[in-house]
């Protein structure tokens, strides 16, 4: 069993495709297929179910994937310790979908100009997946929002932001500078599905006020929700950082009366992994940059 074979195998498992994995590894598809076949022959077990153009891990493949991730993370960790530099190396930065499009592009752009030799990779995924990736070492650090059940992970609070009520421009509620929660919940509430912490933040806020939002949909993309709101299909709450991105899309954004719904944005990572100089530099820099918000 060779390290390169494990790399090919892990990438094919992540992408569910030999063709895309070969492209990501900069080799031909027959070469990747041959190496995985050798791995299967050595282990005496099929690792993938071949499903036309896609592949799916077998039970044996799932076991190997878990171990392969650990082995590859240890290899990367060893290389990082040996070649550690504050302005070079690889850093995998994760973010949940309600943060990634609004915060990461400008942040990554500014940091990459400071460290042009660094290889910065972005992973966008929902909270449960990113937590696992941080624990396994697939992601070095991730921007997320509380509340979190992050066993074994370090959590650094960065800033808090308000959640804004969104309704169609011209909606009767938009005539007010501040809208009461009682009035807002009379409207159909469009929510993200449970894998998104923004849905939990919205529901928790309403529960604290002893009200229940009339959730009509559970969607996976905030941009889809905002488009539906713009068409008059309901109302929703969005993070303040999302407002500038969607300000001209036919929606009105208002504060709620009284105590404002808030969320706390944090940075998380596996504190048991070796912290490279590049990692440490990014954490300190990001904390300073976001303190200006």
C-alpha cells in the first residue's frame, strides 16, 4: 500500500468520480483506476461500487477512507513541521454557507496578497460536515456560528452581528423602521433546513419570545430564500453581513423591535494538531481584521 495510492483513493471517494479525481490529481483516468485496482487487489476487497460515471464506497472502502484520511493528515502534519514558514504552505479554510459568500472572498483576497506564496483552499459546507472535517484534519480551520457542539475543537469568538427581517419591497411591514416579532410571525417564514445553524438561531429567538414561526419551507440555499421573499412568498431572517450582497434584489430589510436577534461568528480548529506558522499568522490576522467590523 503506497501513500500515492491512498491519495488517489481518498480523492476519488471525496469526488465520487474517477474522472474528476484524476483531473484533481493531475493524472490520467486510466492511471488512477489502475492504482485503485492494485489497492483493491492487495486488500482483497472492492473499495468502490462502479455506478456508470460515478463511484460509491463499499463498506470496506468506508473503513479505508477513515484510516486514509488519518494517515494523509499525519503525513501533511509531518511535512508542515519540517518545512514550516509563516508566508508559505497550504491552509484549508472552511466556512458555512451563511458566512462563506459574504465574508470569505474579500478576506481571502486580502490575506493572499500578504502571503502570495501560500496555497489557500476554501471548503464551503454545512455545520455538521465542517465539524467532522476539522476534527479529522481535512480542514485546518473554519468560520462558523454558535451554537456548536464542538467536542475536542478550539472555539475563538470573532464578532456578533444582528439578524435582519427581510420582506418584499412594498410589503406593509416595510413601511415601518422597526417591525414587531408578533407582526412578523403572521407571515409565512422561509427557513433553511436543520443542517444550517441560522435556522436554529431563528427558531431559538422565537422560542425565547414565546412565539412559533409559521415555517412553510426548509431550503438549503439562503439566496433561494431571498429570491422567494422578493417574490412575496414570505419573510425570513438573514445575517447582517448578507444585506449588502442582496440589497438591490427587490427586498426590504428591517430591524425587529426590542431585543435584536443575534448570532456569534467564531473560528474553530483542532487544537491537538500542529499549528503551522502560516496557520497562526492567519488566525491572528483574521481576528484583527474582523475586530474592525
